[in-house]
């Protein structure tokens, strides 16, 4: 089977290596590949016919270079080499002409696919990051813009950064931080292989421009491998610091028509992944994330129009619709609304994954390092929860004798009453949620208990995804 013009170009672009044999005196050219199944002939005919198939009347062809190549072939030049660009792919042709025993001449050649022009930046020192095995900021942005100029190709822009990297630098020093970045790079490059070009935007922020990944189901395994391997590499090794990564991705041209718009969507997905608890990836999906994108939460996190204060039903409906189903809100905003709606003094959520947690107080104080040590997720106290995962403490004095250390911690925070909810994942404790009050004139009502248990369950479900 001899392939037509478009098929010939496609096969050449997909393969790394093809061979050619040209009988100079007979003007007979054969372009072929040797595969495990045997010899696959891509073209058979005269030289002019092959050049016409590959180039035709296409614009942008270096006619002088093509003519020089044709002349060397037909004259049987002893050896010669050329670089050509066909569509978006660069090729190197290395040729050598030999005489046959019958007095004829045969030109043998190798056609090598060496990538797109911007992919060749990997071969230029000026375009590589000074420390990491990837492109620098200028080169990766140039490549991304060129790749996204092709509206007939699906490309994902994937932005990654490390969770708690500043804490790692502050605790272990910047030299150790550099080794972390090298490891992060190795994990990304191993996962992506030839399916993406990787570059450093700055600090620990990395950009991947995918190649040949057509949709979200095909992209997820790559992102999952990066996220999982980064988590496992440092799990339990950094003195209470959870060194993981968060990832945001968006597709071109499916959901954005320019490089800038695609980058903005991927960036917002990264921030939403952070808001949702870090150590996860989110791929932009309009039906889930459009409201979040339109709310400008990236520029002013969680400044959405407030729910009516003390509207208990409203906040639960909001959590189910916007926070859980649509993933269109962040923890800080939801915690504040729960706290105000139920007249709480503090809401604290701590997961088993190192230092991942969220906190809201009446005074607007955020999460502090000591909050992660407030109550260990495996503490025997949490075994006191009932079959619904709840422990109701109507007064701090009730635990003074049995759990004196926790009593002192509650006293330091001026907490008089609290509801604890133990979160579970795969049958194992995965963290807890604390709803607390500084003043409690009566026991927790049945409605408060049910409503806050539902809110805690939503946090538990959301943490899985």
C-alpha cells in the first residue's frame, strides 16, 4: 500500500525514524519504515513526485533549500544533510551515495523526526532552566503560545505547585528546598514522558503543555501519578509538614480560545484545588466551575455575596449545591458562613494528611501551626464518638478528669462547649471537625446537632475528591 500525501506526512510526523533509498540513474525513490511486522513502504516513485506530495503548493516552504536537496540527490553527492520543517514538525535528513557493483549509484538516507521548533528548545542551553530539567519561563510560554496557535489540536495547560513549600524552605533551608524541586521535576518528567513539554514559571510553579492527550479521562492518569508520587515521596519524612502538590488544568480550544484565557482557567483551578484542601488536581469543567470562575475569587478569595446571617437552612443548601456538587466555593467562605449562621466561636477542620486544615474564628483568625497539634486524628478521645461519628460536649468540665490535656487546650481557647465529628476514609480515621462556642447557656439543640453533623459530613465527602 502506498500512502497519499496527507497520510505520508502523518506517518513521518508520528515516527522517529524512516529510511529512504534512491536509485540515482533510474530516478526511483522508496521511503519506508522497518517495523516488527516487516517493511512498511510510505512512498514509491520518482523524486519529484515525493517532493510534490510532501510540499505541493504549501506556503512557507524554503524553495531554495528544497531545490538544493533535489540537486544533491539527482547528482549523487557523496554525503549531505538537511533540516526541513513540514507543517509544525522539524526533520533531519542524512544521506550518503554509493556506487553499486553494476556501475549505478544509490543514495541511502535516514529521515529523523526531531520535534517541533519549540521542542528543540530542550537542546538549547539558553532556553533551559538553570537548575531543573525543563524549559525556563520564557521558553515554555513561547512554546505554549505556539502550540495553542493550532486550533485543530487539543492541548491542556496544567499548572502545578508544591503545598507548604515555603514552610519546607523555612524549616530545612533553601538547599534542601532545591533538592525537593529537583525531585518534583523528576516525578513530573517521568509521568509525562513524551506527552507534554514542561517548564518552570517561577519558584515552585510549573507549567505542562500536553501533547497528544485528547480529553479529561486521558489526562487524569498523568495528573494522578504526579500527585500520588509527590505525596508518597515525602510522606512522614518532614517533621509534621505535608509536602504535596496541587494541580489545575484547562483545555484548549474546548473551553478557551487563547493562550491567556486557557492559562487563566488553569490558574483558577489551581487556586480552587488549594481552597478545597490541597493535594489534589482539578480539571476545568464548565458545569462545575463556571460560577467560581465568574466570581473572581482568585483575585479576592471567597468574597461572594453573603448568605443571610443566621440562615441555617440557607447555608446547608449552599454547601450541598455550590460547595459539594459544583465545587464552586472554598473552605474559608463556607466556614465563615457556618460560624455566623450557628453563632459559633470557632470552626476547626483537621485532616490526617500532615498540616492540611482550616479554621475560622469570630475574630477572623486563620489556621495557625499549633492548630494542627490541637488534637491528633488518632487521639483516644475521638473513640468517644457515637455511631454517627459525633461527640457532643455540653460543658468543658465533662472531660476534665478523663482528658486533662484536651481540657487545658479547650480552656486556653476559651471553649466551653463543642461538637466533635470524626471523619473517616476507607474505614480509617481521616481527621475531625470541631464546632465550638465560648458561651453555652443550654445544651446543644437537636437541630444544631443534626445540621452541624450534615455540614461535617459534607466536609468529609468533599475531602475525598
